[in-house]
C-alpha cells in the first residue's frame, strides 16, 4: 500500500527506525534535552523568535485547536473564523462548546477567499481571527499576508492552524504576526499520530495566556509552559512520537532546513499537477496548498475510483465526505513520496478512467 493520504502519511526510514523500539522512561535529563532541542528546532522552522515558546500536547490536532482557543479566549471575546470546509467548521464547533462568540466567514465550495469578504469586518471590534492556513478538506491555501494585515490593522490576535501547511507551505510566524501556530505530528512531519504542538508568541503569552485561568487541566498552557522550561510535560507525553519528532527534525535540518523541505513539496505538487493534464480531471481554480491536490471528477464516480485504486493498485488517496464524495479525491504531497510514485498513480488513474 502506498499512502497519498493527508495523514497519517508515508513515513521516512529515519522515523520508522525510531518507532517500534522499547520506549525509555521520560523523567530524565536525556529526555529533557530531546524535548528542549525539539522546541528549539520547531521554533526555528516556524521562523519564530527566541522569546516565543512551543508546547507539546499529547492529542490529535483538534485537541491542540481546542487548547489554543480555550487558552487564549473567553466568552468576552469576539472572534472571526474563516470557515471554508470541515476544519474551519471545527473551529466554530469548538467556540460553540466553550460559549465563545464568533462570526464565520463562509468560503463557498470552489470559491477563493477574497479581501472583500474579510475587509467588511474592519473596525467591528473583533478580538481574534481563527484560520486554517491550508483548509485541508478543499486544499485551499488562504492568503495569509492579507489575513495578517487585516489582523494587524484591527489589533486582533491571529491563530493559525498550520497542521497540514507546516513544512509544505511557506509560513513565517514572526513575519505574519501569528500568535498561535498549531502543528500536528501525522501531517507533513510524517510521524505517528497523537502529538501536537502550539507555537506561542510572547505577546499572547504575556497578554492572554498567563493572565487566564484555564478551563481545562489537561490543556492548561501555563502548566505546559512551566514544565517545558526544563524540557518536561505535566502529564505523560507521547514519548515514542516525541522521539520520532526529534529524528525527523534532525533529518530536515541535515537536508537543508525548512525552506528546502517546502521547496521539495512544492516541486512534487507541480510534478503531479502537470502530469495529470490530459486526463478527464479538473483541479480547483482557487490557490492551492503544496500539501495536497484535489482532483475533481467531471462525470462523478470519485469514490468508486478511490476503492478501485486501493483494491487493484494498492494506492490510497484521500476520499471526500458529504457533497463532494463522488466528485473529489485528494492526492497528498506530504510524507515519503517521490516522482515515480506519481508516475504510477497517474498511469493507474488513466487506466481506471478509460
Ligand atoms: C488534520 C487537520 C486537523 C486535525 O485533525 P485531527 O484528526 O484532530 O488530527 C486540523 N486542521 C487541519 C487543517 C488539518 O489538516
């Protein structure tokens, strides 16, 4: 089986080698060093500042989204949520659960998020913006520069879910004025699921997090930051996934760092998008993340193609839910994939579509 899914993804030999070994005890100097070094490298790869922080949470990406929202906002806030797919809606669901007021900015299927749809909220007293840098369910890459400028001129905090965009698209934490960046292990980091990270700006730590009493013990960011100072976590972390993470961060560094990694992903995405020209497939017109290419089936039948690719060719694409089930599959460019893999995928698609 070869995974073209958005997560979990094909893992790399470096991390496969680490996974499956006997886990060490973690309240040790050695483990603290590994966690501290991982924090340093995640901060470096996000282009954040020395004084910013990164905390490690043992949960899937959604847990980290919830931790970010509850750690920074309360029912006294008023948030804007870019809602252009299932992950944007998840932000809304989290706000609903915690009684935090928000206005969704809906991005309709196939449409691009424009300046006009956010600028109409200028000067309306919003305190924060929640956005998925790449809305993985549609593959749309939002214009973070535009969103960042909007947040700056309105004095809003910017929460960026970069779960599928980190390492796939160029993201500048400091440059974009991001206050919380959410990352998770099973996407481009290509690790086992279960570990998520929040990169936190000094500004939001000082102005918000440190002044708030967390409504959650497990996700109390102040506890995580305090223990993190000595390379520890308040509760038992996903020890194995942290070891995989450290190996992966080293591998990325050895191969030229984050920019090189993004460039590689970009090239793979372009390679595939060029390759499928001539097949009876369309690619959406809105800006796309390098992480994933949505392929639209002119005559429907997407889900059946998904099943046939899996059963006949051993290739696993990402199916869509809801209205898009028969119209769209998604092909990822994250994880251990190479041009040859896309050659085989394209040939298989051609054969099945014929
Ligand atoms: C994968 C993903 C998530 C998190 O999903 P989990 O299943 O909770 O890990 C959140 N946001 C985006 C944009 C994602 O791609």
